């Protein structure tokens, strides 16, 4: 795909020519591989047609939430639009780093947010902060779940129905764990607290706020047992290892699962994805306007444009992740008559029996046992310290072999494969 996004050199030249006037420049900071690049040029044209003003987009990417946050929090970077994860949105709201959104100037005929954003993702954002409605500061973009990718040739559906499969000695040396402490801590704590949940003493959502020393110690003890069977703690190579048959279970995100399943099928390998019966976590990224933005008008129109159904569909097709759009057009684009009908009425109005990929859109019964993760503030340091202790510094030789192989494969894919779907490195902390 030919990119119309400005290069860094061009961006610098453009900014210099503006002599401080940023009304014709929009700076967007997003995850790597998290948009159909061709929509950028289309936005510039659409903005000109509907406002009579010129705008050029400077588009830059990040791979880690905290990299982006540091630039805003400490560097006061003047990006106009960001796409952080839910818990970072929570932190930015708490630290007064976001501008409240105002779409009043956009004509009703061009308002793609109000009518298209799924009520479910709005509810997710409402749960971000009990005192502030995050929907006033952010518009949902993509969302997904945390679960297990597995190879049914070696792992039965019954075995993988519980999170405890990652501790099963039967699969020693064949388990890949996402190097994402927040996304591992939640599911493990949910598993460990099943008795308390069943007794009504706590809920899955309550556990997402639990940063107590007791719970962290319990999760750490469990993960030390899990560690004995871990093939690798991976940032982005786990799904690839699953497609190559070098692992049989991978704790991963639903978007990566879709990629892995499709790639494995092309190689004659069957993979599946499941959210274990105990429950899990959901995540949702969203568009925000940071405190130091210089072009709030264009930023507002850009966020609205990203919610247009056809643009949402194209972004889904390129990234492989699931749009927060609950529009009928998006639903129809995902229907596959060969799939079994499932209940998606929580996400799409009236969609109580539709044939859509349940990996992308989990049915309601799965969502009912999932909850949103939260920012722990200063207690985040305790989570990272625990994670560091669990992983240790003595990774196995197999881990290094996998890392080297993954780097080679990724490099080869970058230069050889330009048409296949790509995935971002969504590294949550």
C-alpha cells in the first residue's frame, strides 16, 4: 500500500514553514500497524470538503503505552490526537492530561460517533473511572479480550476451558505467556479467587482494582509454578510460534488470535481461541485529545471521521482488530453464513442471532464473565516488581533461540510480505 502519511523529514519541513501556526497541521500519535494508512489522505480531503480548510496529517507511532504517556506527561508534546489503552486513559484523566471532547460544531449529518459507537464500548469507558465518565474525554476505537490460543491436536477443549491449563505439566515447555503483567495478573487472580466469586464475596470487576500485597503474592506464587513449563515470555512472537507448531498454548489477545488462526490455516495447522470458564479481561483503546494539543478542531473532526462505518471497516480489515462501531454496516461486513449463530445483542442492536466470528465478537455469555482492567497508580510499581521477580534474569536457551528466530522471521516478513495482515505490538504495562 502506498502511504500518504508525511515522513518525519517532510513533517519537520512543514512545521517549520508554518512558523508556529498549527491550524493547517494535525499531529496524530497512534499504535504501530493500527490503521489503514490510506484513510489519512482521505481524511485530509474530507476535512477540506466539509470545512473549507486545508490540513496535513503528521502521523507517528508508538509500541508501548508508557512511551506515549511520557511524551505528554513529561515532554508536553503537542500531539493533537492519541490512541491510548483504557487504563492509560484512566491515568490521563486522573492527571488532568486530556481535553473534554466537544463535537457540537460537527453537523448532525456528519456525526458518526453518536449513532455508531456501540453501547457496550460506551459502558466499558463508563467503568474506567467511577467518578468521571471517560466518554466525555475519549471515543472508543478498537477492543478485544484476553484468552488462550491453543492447538487442538495436542490440547483438548476441556483442558483449555480453565486458566489452570497453563500450569498443567503435560504441556511443559510448550506454553507461551504474553510479556504483559497486567494482562496476565487479571486472569490468574480471577482463577485464584473462584471460591470468593462463587460465594458472592467479590466480583471479577472488583478484582481488577485489587492491588493488595496478599493478592500480588498469591499471583506471584502461582506464576512461579507456571514458569516451570513456560517456553517463552513473549512481546510479539508468541502467535508466530503457535503457527509454526513450536508452542501448543499461548496466553494472548483476541486480535492476535485471529491473525494466528488465519496464518496457521494457510500452513495446514489448526488453532483455536477460548476465554476460559472462570472469566477474563476486556480491553478497549480510544481516541483522545491531550492537554497540549494545538489543533483541537482538526483533532475533533479526525476522531469523528475514524468512526465513519466504511472507515471503521477498512481499519478492521487492515489491523485485524475489532472496531468499537456498533453500526449495521460494520455488522454486515462481518457476517459469514458458514459460522454458527451467536448472541451479539450486547454490541449490535437486535443482533441476538448472527453468524459472526466469535473470536472477534465473543457471544454475550463470554462477555458476562469478563471485566475491564484498571490503572493502579503508584501501586503499578508493585505489579512490575512482581513480574520481574517471576521472569528472573535467567531465561532458558530455548527462549533465546525463539527470540532470534522470531526477529529473523519478522524481518523477512517485513521485506517479503506486503499484502498480508499486520498486527501491532500492543505492549500493556
